[in-house]
C-alpha cells in the first residue's frame, strides 16, 4: 500500500518507514507537523495515512477530521501513546480505521496494515 507517515518525531518516522518497507509498502512521504498534512495528502494521494495524535500545530484529532471531510474514504490509522477510552471513542467516531499504540513492534504494524487491504 502507498502510505503517508505523519509524526513529529523523526526517529519514529524512520522506524515506521523501516517497518513498512520491510513489508513491501511504499512510503510516499513523511510529514512532521499537523499543519502540512492536508497539502501532502492532496499532492501524494496515499492509500493509508499513519497519523500521530499529539503533534505541534494541529492535533491529530483535528487532522483526522479534516482528512475525512476531504475524502470520506481515506484510511487513517491513529498512532498514539495516549491510552484513554474517551480519546479512542473520539477518533473512531471521526473515522479512524484503527488505533496503534506506541510503542509498537513491526508485527503490530503489519497486522494493522493487513486489515486495511
């Protein structure tokens, strides 16, 4: 699948890219700031967006809402270390395809990506 990685931590983006490439997914681009996601999404047209929840600029929840307004069929996986039932409920209501908890291993990411195919 063609993927856009959105995370403010460069090391986390590197790890995600490595895992995705290991499983033969194509990383179309990386964004480290919530304010640049929509432009990258429109330009790159990824099949999946891996979206960090806590970022500077615009929060992942707001970006998720903007992505789904732009493309209701967008597949967005929220990646977060935040474990709160209310947050999970909000992102699922706003259209997240899945939630992946940090820290995660390559198999957890593979399982999530496999479910999106």
